[in-house]
């Protein structure tokens, strides 16, 4: 057990799994880096943010494949390799690039098992960075997990911390279905205690990071940290919140969300993806349908506006949900009175 | 090239099976009993069979939406296929895939594919599996002239060269992508495209089994020997419309009739093997009769097979969820 | 006047503790406290424990507020007799705070020993050592599902005049998840090998629960290595065992299902903290952990009974031995300590469950200190 960054936790998960199973291969753009360069250096980058650094050096060219900048072919190749005996972990770099290879994910990987009558296994992991907060602007900052969550046949994982990242990534690699594993790029340097040994965190099991009686906050990925921060501040004012990190949006642990809302009667959902048809709408629909009677106040969603992610720091700050906005949403549901009913 | 008797007989049987299967579907589809839509491979039999004659179950193929022929050539049973096309529970995909998604991974058949250009990237992955697992296999992507214009195909030609994969790109050029002629849609030539990636190129007359067998043999041997990917350009003619029900108003009268009369791979095969007494005509007649029975039985079985049940709707989306 | 003023500082429970939270003050400002009386409840990441006042006096100031988290050694409050005037107290506090902020970093760093990994044959064991001195070294052996942090309230206290060694059994904590046949004798052999590796010839052994049975097997197989036995709620002396605990510990995979299982461990259920539950869930997620627990449970407690009767080993052991048991143990019965030779001291602690070393650490520490003198 030692302090590890989000980046190190992911790197360690990949390394330990590759040591365990020779069928696990990595592919992606510059995941080693330097191939064909004039210096003859390989493993120059280890991925654009250094997450896969050292893996080429340890496992060599038969396990770690740099790809041309050619998402459709290599993501498709990962799908084909998964269907024929390998267990690829493909890195899509920025999840925004899914526009170049969505067919291979949506129409191929996600559909094989069903349309082939349950006979296919596609043990594939696609890792990609998501999220705003890096001044990376509209084409490198999206939080596209609702897009994948929408597609039956895919599993979607959004780790909220280094510990979560390692356990969920190992689980993803051992899973026999295609898994989209989304890493918030702002979190790579976040640190916490992470076991040195391999471990797994099951999918579809939400994590209650805070337990409270007044308000349930459901938050995804990096937003879990903001929700915790808001909950800790509110606690000082006597407002006690439960914070739910669903960990995976597909499968979604709806039982834990419903149970928690039934206990607290109030729900705030924090989702950094674009507000229409996102996880917040999905969770809101679930709760309204299944736990309507227990609601003491309208559900509040803390989400960005329906715009692309802006570039300028001042605008990007306005765009992203933060602890202060979560706090005020919680206060607003606490202040709500059912006036009409009383009248 | 000398071809063993058993290979000749097996290949003829495959081609005859495809022909009868497709012709029968043409008839049955018109009755309205078959749901969805089907794309027939009639006239192109020698291509799939000539290529697959060089493959074993270890090798992988990816097919197209016009996939019945590739499935049969790779060894998928017609009874399961027919039941699938009829949407029955006994179908090879339990009635959940249909004509465009017939697959049998245990036979290295990675699936017909409803997406034009869907196969080539998958075949890069399958070829990578063969390379990494060192099983000696090759992976073959069948794709049409229409798919040759997809970015996925062009990216795959590049990736396969970059990774030096044991991959074979079989461009089945039947002259039409849906209702648009290749002469309109394909700039340059397939040969020049292969050359652009530095990829060895082979071509052949796809209505001549022996020509396909010869060219495919060389192409596959190249890839299997670890020399990297190859392109095999097969010139073909499509006998039916893009899908059943296509009136083909974009083709001149007599175009198909001439193809049937002059470029029928089965007639051509029979003539070639009997004129040099390689095979006895009676052996071929026997195959014709047996295939006829087989198709008849498959249709009968499919029509009486059980339908999928409500519980099947939500089954097999995931291995576990 | 300052000698009449006693600072109350954040205590250090266990080697790993670097900070603690004031869960509650038990003495109001201005209230009197006797030495040894619990002045506050301190919550660490592992456990909430009463902090016994080091002196008697009036609690003149509560510096730390409830809910506040402070580093070890930080000023929580000030005791002084009513005669001491407020100005002197203010001066004292100001000076303390200045001194503390300047040396706290260095000092807490210095005595904060991290566990280390030690290779023993094919195994890697996580080992926590403390103390030095002329006394015969002391070895702690934890029980089923435990780890070396089970001794967090004991190891420091027992390390004042000797080297002490706590380690994670194979299959537990940070040690290899390889348990062989999962029998106590196998773990005893591993413990002996660890002592060899650490160049320790003989030790006082403190074993808890299944670790008690392992201690007995160690004494049986390697009598020359065992100077004395202190067995806390040991297994191996009777047949009964609370299988709801064993099976629940193995099967529970969520906080909600695990908490009632862990409640069996202690008499005071509030000791089972959120963090303790989370740590056990995290341990069980490690590759091989669950299989290790299953193997041990199958080997040691088949058919809901304890498989091995190790009483003969205890009666045959020629060195001194004692037994300490919580009267309210819900997992192994203190009645198992009956019928032993008179030479074996048996201490039954009231108001304590299966883990008296946590629930009544002062009594357990005192009993062991006395015993190994």
C-alpha cells in the first residue's frame, strides 16, 4: 500500500494484468511513442499524458502496439482481436475522437453477442480521457459517457479516484464484454493510498462515499470529489448528505440510488456531461418512476449548459459544475416547501 | 496448379449449395414469408469458395451484408442459416441476427456485416490475433467495390501494412455499390490503391473458380508466410439486385442474362473438369441432387422451426451484467 | 506557574496513526477530570477510542472542537487547577502552539515506521516492527480475517523495552495470498520461518483467536522459539465457533451486509467504524483474498466446528502461558478456557467482546507487560 496517482494506479493495473495474462495487449496512438522517429527512441511518451509509460519497455513490441492516427482501423482491430482470442486494451486518447470510430464500437463490438445469438465474446477495454477543466476546448473536453451508456452491449466505467481506477480497470480487463473506461484528464495527478496488489471492484455496485439523512447526491467521475467537498461543508451547517458514486453508468446500481433516495427524500444529481439525455436525466427518470412517493422536493440537476465546452478559463469555470453549485442545489432542495399541497 | 479431387468436389458442392440456397431464397422471399431483407450472392460463388478453399477453421474471415456465400464457403451449415433467415429460434444466431449477421466464430466466420466497410478493421484485429498467438492463421476481409471507398477500408490497408499483418483484403468488385456503378464511385483503381500502400496486389476473374483458386492461393500463401498483407481484386457480376425487390432499373436489359449465359461459374467449372476428365459428370450430378435435397430440407425445417420466445428478447446482450 | 498546567494533546493509537478527530469531549469546559478518566473520544481512520486523561485537574480550555481533525501531538485542551490564572494559560497555549508547529513535522516523521515487505520462502509477508531493548522480543499473531493493525493499540505500549514484531498472516492484509492447506500448523511454520529470517531466536508470542491456535502450533513444533504464550480469545481450545461470523465475513461484499458481521467482533458496536468496514471490503477485493479465507475456513472450521483441538499443546508447553478473554465474546466462548491446569492464568475482561486488545487495550497491555517482565 502506498500513495499513488490516478495515472500510476492505471499504469499499475495495466502492468499487473499484462503480467498475469499474455493475451492482454495494448494499442493506441503514441502509447509508446517515438516509433520511426529520427532518434530511434521508443517509449518516448507512454501515451500523450504518460499513462502507459514503461509498458512498451517491459512487454515489448508483441504486446504494446503504437498505431497510426487512424482510430477507425485500430479500434476496429481491437474489436476483431477481442473476438478472436486476444484481450486488447485500446487507448482512444481523447474520448471526443470516438467520432472517428463509433461504428466499430456501436455497431460491431456492442452488437456481436446479441446479433450472433449469444455466441460471441468480445473482451475489449477502450480507455479514453474525458472531461473539461484543462482548457482543451470543444473537441477535447467532452464527457461523452451518456453516449456509450445509451448503447446496449457496452459497459461504461467512470472511476472517481486512484483506488477506484485500479480496481475498476482490472475488473474491466477481466470482463468478457466490451468496456468503455473513461478517465478524467484533470485527475491524473490526484493521489491516494492504493494497494500494491491487484484487486477488483465489481461493476454495478455504487459506492456510498458519504452517508447522510437529508439529501442524496448522485455524482459521476470527478464530480464525486466535488460532491464530497460540498457534503462536508454542508455537514458543518447541519445538512447531512449521502453521496453516491455509481462507478459504472452501465450497469447502473439503481437499487442503491433508490434506497438512498427513499431514506433522504431529496435528490441532487451532478453530471458534467451535456445536460440533454445525460446521466442526470436518466437517474431523475429512474427516481421519479420508482420512488416518486418518497420525494419531498423536486429533483435538482447540477449540470453544464447545453453548449460545447468553451476554451477561455473564465468560461470553462462557468461551464463546469463545482462544489459551490452543488452546495447551493442542496440548500435549495432543503428549503423547498410543498406550498401547493399545503394550500 | 493441380487441385486435389476432394478439394474440387468440396468446392463444387459449396458453389452449388450457395447457388441453390440463394435461388431458393429469391423464390421464398417473394412469398413474403421471410422477414427483413436479403442480399443475394448468386453469380459470385467462385470468389468465396475459391478463396476459402485455402482456409481452415483456424483462419478467420469477415464478410459483408452479401454474406450467405462466404458463410457457406467457410463451412456454416445451411440448416442453421436458413432457420436464421426465417427468424427462427433454431437459427445459427437464434433468430436475433438475421441474414446480415450470420456468424460462427468457432469456424472463424466473424460475421456477415450490415455496415459497409465494417469488416476490414475487424480483420486487422483477427490477423493481429493470429500473429500474436502464433497460430499460423490468416485473416481474410471480403469487401465490395462500394466498401473500397470507406475510410475504414483504406485505414485498414494502411494499418495492416504498418503492422505487417497476415491479412488478405479480398475486394469483390461486382460493379455496383447498391444502385451506383463502381465506374462512378471508385476513383482510380484498386490496383493503384494497393500500390499506394505498398501492398502486393493480385487480381482474377471471379466467375472462374480456377482463376480465383490460383490467385487466392498465391495471395494467401504470401500472407501466411509472414510477408505481410495482400490485396486480391476479384472481378465479378451480381445477378440479382442490391437486395431482393430491387428492380435494377439502373442496369441495361440483358446485362444479367448475358452474365448468366456466359459467366456462370458452375457451368464453367463443370465444363473445365469434365472436358479433361478430372471429374466424372455423374459425380457432379450426384452433388447437384444431394444439395437440392439439402436445401429443400433446410427450408422445410426452417418453416416449421419454433419462433424465438419473449424471454429471448433480453438474453445475450452481455456475457454478464 | 506552567508546571501546574497540563497540556492535553492528540494521542497516538498505533504506529500508523498520524492524526485524529475529536469525536466528542466527555468533560465540559471547567469540569474536573481524574487521571485515567476518559476525557475525550478520539476517532482515527481505524477506530474510535476513549482517551484517558494523563492527569487530574480542571479542564480549563477545550482548544480543539468536536469534529476537528488534528495531527498527533496537537494541543486539544489544557488542564490546570482553578488557582492558575487565565493569562498564564494563554501564555502557555501560545508557547505550546509555536513550539508544536515548528517541531511537529520532524518528530512525527521520525517515529512513524511503515510496515515492510519481507520474503519468506515463496511468500511475501507484510511486517511491522517496533521498539528495541534488552527484553526478549515479542511476536503478535492476528486471527482469521485480521491483519497487523489489530495490534494498533498494543504494539507501541509493549515496545518500550523490547523489539516487537507484528505481521500479516499469509492470505491476509498485505501478505501473499497463498495459504497452502490453511491449517494453523502451516501458519506456525511460516511464523517460525519469519523469525529465522529476522534473526530472532525466541519470542514471547501474543496470539489472537485463530492466531492463538497458530501460537500453540508454534509452541508445539518449535518450543525453543517460544518464551511464553499470551493467548487472546484463542481458537483450538473448544469446538464451538460463531459460523455466522466466519461465513458472513467471507460472503458479505457490501458495507451494509458486512457491518452486522463485524459487530460480532466487539461488545461496543460503535467501535466498528465506517473506515474499518471499508478497509475489510478493500482487503477482500484483493486477488486471492477471498479464496484464502475460504481455504482457511474450510480447513479450520469445517462443518461449523473447530477442527483442531490444541489443548494438548497448551498443557504440554513448558513455558509460562496465560489466556485473556472478553466476557462478552460472541465468536469464541470464554468457557473454552475452563478446565486448564492452574498454572495457566486466565483473565476474563468484562465489557469486552472478541477483540479485548482493542476494546480494553490498557488491561490487555498491562496483563502482557506483567507477564513478559
